[in-house]
C-alpha cells in the first residue's frame, strides 16, 4: 500500500488540531481569529471596493499570525466560495514556506499527510491545487535534508498512476509531474521566502539533485510511452527543464535530450523541447566539458529537418524556436566554437551552426510584416567578432579567413533586409519596429567592418555601382541605393582615418549620383556625408566634393533638415579646414533663415553653423555686421514676447520664447574667437576650467552682443521668475556665455548677479545652482569678485535653508544642487564657505537629513558634501567647521546606521564614504559614540542585535584606513538590517560592491 493510499485510514489533520493549538497562539496574539471571520472578510474584500484597503491589511495580518494554522484548514472546503478556498490555500503555502520555525518537529508528519490529502482532494481544481502543490514543494525543501530524505522517491511512488485510488491515471500523472516541477522551482525562492542561508541552500539543492536519476528515468519512460497524450508530455518536459536548471551533468542528460529531438515536430512539444535543450547546453557547468558540448551541438544539428519542414509550412514559431536555440549556443559558447573551428574534426560543425544563423538573418520577406525571425541572431555577430579579436597571431588570421566570407554574406543580406518598404506599407508601430531593426543592422555593419576592414568597403563599392546603374535604368527604383548609403553611414565612425583609397572614391562619387530630385535619397546622402566629418577633417582636400551639395540643401525647404545636420557636423569636426568655404556657407545659411519656415531644431543647427564659421578667420567688423543682420529679427521678436508676458503668453508664444532663448544659447556656445583655448579635463565636481588667450585684438563679438542683450534678458527673468522652462533656457544661455567668455564675462557679471537671486528665490530651480557653481569656481578666488561670490553663495544657502528645509522631499532637486555647489566650493573656494559661520551648522544638518532621501543623486550629493565638510574641518585656517562635526557626531552616526539598514543598495557607497571620512578625522570621538549607540537597545530594527552593532563598530574602527573594508562592513550591516545576511542575494550584493 502506497503512502497516499494510507490517507483514508490515517488520522486527519483536523483531528490533530488540538495538539497543534499550542503553537497557534502566542503571547503577541491578543485575540482569536476564527475561520468564520476570515471567510466573511475574504468575501467582503471581493464584493465591497470601499472596504478593500482596510480588509486587505487585516487579512494580511491574519495570514501572518499564528492563528492562520487554525483557520486555514476549515476554509479548504470545496463547499466554500472559490476565493475563500484560494485564500486558504495561499495561507497554507505562506505558512509552510515562511513560518516553518513555528512547526514543532513532532507535527511534521501530520502536516505532510494533511497537505497530501488536500492535493488528492483538489486534484481537479487547478487554482487551489497550485497553492497546495507549492506547499508540498516548500515542505520537501524544509525536510529533505534530515527528516524526509526519500521525499522524491516517495512522491513518485505515491502518485503512481496505477496505484492511486479515486484519481484518473492521467490526473495522477499530471499531479506527479506538477509536484516534481515545483520542488526545484521552490529552490530558487528559498533564500528570500524561506530565510534559508546560502550554505544550507547548497546542501538542500544537493539533496534534491541526488534524486535526479529517478526523475530522469521516469521522464524517459513517460516520453517513450505511446499511450501518453502530448498534453501530459508537455508537463513532463517542463519538469525536465526545471530539473535541468539544477545543473545536472550534461553527460547524464545528453542521451535523454537527444532522444527528445524528434518530439520537436509536434507543435505542442516543440517549445518545451527547445527550452530543455537550451537549459542543458548553456548551463555554467558545461564550460568545463568542451568535448561533451561539441558532441551535443553536433547532435543538435539533427534539428535541421525540423527547421526545413517548418519553413516549408510557413511555421515561423517553430523556426524561431530552433534559431533561438542555436543563437543561445553561440552566445554562450562562442569562444569554444571558435577554438573548435581551428580543429579539423569540429570545423564542419561550427560552419553548419553559423550557416544556420546566417540563414536566419536572411529569412525572406519584409520585417516585421512578413517575418519576425531575422532579428534573432543580431547579438551573435558581435560576440563572434569580439571573440575572434581575442585570438592572436596565426590563430586570429585563420579565423578571419574562415569568417570573412560569412560577414561578407551578412553584408549582402543586410543590404537586402534593410530596404525601405513601400510608402504606407507599415503601421506606426511597425515603422518603429523596423527603425529599431535597421539600427541593429547599423551596429552589425560596424562589427562586420572589424572583421573585413577594406574588404567591406570594397564590397560596398560594388553594391554602390550596381545600385547607381539600377537607378539610372529606373529612377523609381532608389531603395537599393538608399540601403547602400545606409551601410556606408553605419561604418563612418569606424573607418580608419588613414584610409586613402576606398573612402575618397566614395566621397567623390556622391556628387556624380543621378539623384533625380529624389528628396528622400538626397537627404540620406547628406546624412551619410555628415557622418564622415571626422574623416574629412583629416582629408580637407576632399571637402570641395561635399560642401556644394550641403550648401544647396540648406536653401531647399525639403532638404534643410538633413543639410543643416550634415553641415553642423562638419563645422564641429572641421573648424579650421572649413574656413575656405565660409562665404557660400554663410550666404546659404542667411537665405535659409530668410526663406524657409524652419523648426526650432533646424534653426538652432543653422545658428551653430553660423557661429562656428564666424569664429575662424573673420575680423570683428565683418562678424558684427553679419551678426546684426542675422540676430536682429530674433531679438526684436524676443522683445515683443517680453512685452506680451505681462498679459500672459499663449502656449505657442511661450514655446517660441523658449526656442529663441535656446537659439541664442547655441550662438553663445559656439561663437568664440579664442580658438587657441585649451579645455582641461572635468573636475570631480563636474565643472570645466578653461584658460584662453584671445587671438583678436578687440573684445569678443559674443560679449558685444550680450552687452546689448542683458537688459532684455533681465526683463524676461523678472517676468518669468517661476517659469521652469524659461529659467532653464535662460540659465543655459548664461552658462554657455560664461564658458565661452571666461574672464571676459566680468563686463556682464553685474547683470547676471541681479538675475540669479530673483530667479532662485522664486523658483529654487537647480539649473540656477549649476550657474552659481560655475561663477563661484571661476571668480571665488579673484580679489575683485570674491565678495560678490560670497554674497551670491550666502543668498543660495539662506534661500535653500529657509525654503527647502521644511520639506526636503518636495525640494530634493534644490537640495541636491545646493549640496553639490557647496561641495565644489569646499574644494575650490573654501574661503567663501567659512566666511559665513552662521550657516555652517544648519548646512551640516541639511546634509545629514538629505541622506534619508530616496533619490540616488541627492544621497550621493549629500555624501560628497558631508565627506568634504568633515575632511576640511581639521584645517586650522577654517576653525568654524570642527565644532559642528564634534557636536553632531552621534546624530550623524545614528543617521548613517539607520540609512544603511533601510536605504537602497545603490546608496551604500555614499554612506561608506562619509563613515570613512569620519573615521579618518574623528576616530577617537567615533569610538566613544559607537559605545553610546550600542547601548541603545531600541535603536534600529530587532534584526540588528547589540552584537551586530558591536561587530560593525569593530570592523569600521579597525579598518579606518581602508575604504574598501569599511564599505564591506557597511554592506554587511545593510544585509543584516534587511534579513538577507547569509543568502545568495546577500553574497551577490557584497560581491557587487
């Protein structure tokens, strides 16, 4: 008699309830929760939306209480409402998985029998059955190590279809494999859900894995049984996949897996078969058995007839599954396959696998309307190329020789697959999918270039000639030429600047192409030429081939977008070499601004072109004459909009105002006659110091423009002091102006210093703080402006403290920006911070409170500020900082420890940096403070014991000179505070840092 057959004569779990009641009630439970109360609450939860929130809280509390061991069983009654039964089943699963410690050892067996009894009872109720099967899986995990070591074999015996009474054989078989599937799946969640540590998980996993031969044997028997339906076999294959995820040896599963390949001909079984093959061949354990893997991959090639049949039947789903499987094989074992490609006995297998993926990429039809398969192996082409480059010498040469034909074929394939579809052939969603598809093709062209180098350009040249001939015979057939230009554009940044053969021929050929007034094709050609701007900077003798086409495009309303983008790229990359062409460029830009109705992006690009061209080789009178002609209409319109601001701007007028400010910002960034300027690397605080020596005798043209413009900007600022878009555009304009003019901006500094306070006091916009930081760093140590910078910094800190301190969550961006500004000031101009003693302590408290905010950037900014504050506080020349740190050490330490235990993982390094600074500068004070904190038993959650606090203190103080060790201590405390210490997740988290 099987164990399941004994259920009818075994004592029912309900009968065992009196003995279980001793752990149902605890001292913390002040009132009994009855089954009737729970049933009523569940019913009301689904029927009364108003009471849903409160009932949800009460039901969760009931589930987690010890009373749930009592009320769950009566509710698992088929006569109860289905939602009540489900709640009860879910409760049983939660209690068994998470609250196993509440079950006395002597109650293990009655609990097991009760769960098995309920599984048999609910064998035809899928929703509740799932919860009960998961409960049994959790039970097995808790007991297989010591108490039910034969669990897997017993379960196989219990649910033997030939011996289970009252259950159809097919139902029993389905139950058996559902249970066998759940057990390894529950292993994946045991750390978090069951609080099982990493070491125990390894032991439990090994105990489950030890039964794999029995499971594999059973799977093999069932799959070979002709009388078993494919519906059951699908469940069996899911069981196999679940067990394969336990890293079963491929040497033991290979024969079974190979025997499953024919089943992929069945639609219902194809996907689980492929998933099982993928799980087995990509397991991490396979990295150590290369010969076994290669033999298995060779066997997998028996799937080719399945693929051919699927293609013949237009079965894209099956074809996608096969292609995805081989894609996973190459992605996982690329280097192994390349090593084997160098061996005569395995080369054929590698070639066949790659040929399958090449065949996938060339799937006939238009993506994504006719097919959605060809995108599957995109990542493979990078992986192969990248791994080929890791080989050296003759091996790399041999691999390149083997794979160059593959990548040449790939280029041919992608030119064909990237052909634009006819107009209106795709929906909006399909157009976006095709755009992403083409971008993936673009990336793959770059990988192909690394393998092919000049051969790819030679190959593209052949395509270009063919495409031109084709278009000459039929001007409407232009999509082939567009696809070839797209390929050229894709490799533009990759092509070596030293190429003096293929690229020059391509550049020279562009003006000769008979575009036949095809606007779309000309736009693509312009974009392609713009992509070669960097190459043209080193080959200025070819500039005359491209400038005329771009200049003509500027004055064509249909081409101005592409032409302005291409010419903008040229002026950015080739500031000096483009100078000989300045006159036609400026003339065309002026005509474009006058004749065309441009959008804001096109206008900004043209302004950039004008500014870059005027910055080289022009005298000041010429520049000012051109600027007056260009800017006057825009400044006049800006003035008109300023006058209208009093009565309120329409949305269109508001957008126009912002666009005009952005336009002037482009000019201020790029109009710079100091072409000998040298930019140093960004400082840690994100600012850039720039030193320049003017090459012109007079003042910068930009300064002359701004001196006339500042009254207008001041008026706009006063009328838009709370308009965030206008403020950000205005700050960008001023910031770009300062970056360009550097010290020369002193002439407009008084006007800027008037604008900043009225904007910040009204809006607390962080863009203003970036502007202030730039000014403070530039002028904070300059004698004539030091006092002004001190006043500016005091205004910012006073305003931030008075406005943001009352609600940090509502002003987190301002807090972030203010602390970043102060950190930069600590490093560059500490004299300004120390000059205002009254603000030092409140600012320190602001930094401490900011550590509690949820935003990563704000916490990082607070960490940098506090670290800088602490490190600078021991400087004898700045005596106002040390007392603040000394008086607030305990507050800071408590805040740090609280945040370590309760904040997201990404903030731990910030807390560690502050703690390291505190350790370094105030080690003795910290030792005493730690003792005070350790003595407070109510501090932190119950998970963090006094011993944990003591160990944390010892680690921190012992490793005060090692930031890495302090970060490890911080991470350990964070895991303890979250209850994750000892888990796999915890180990990964610790390793991550």
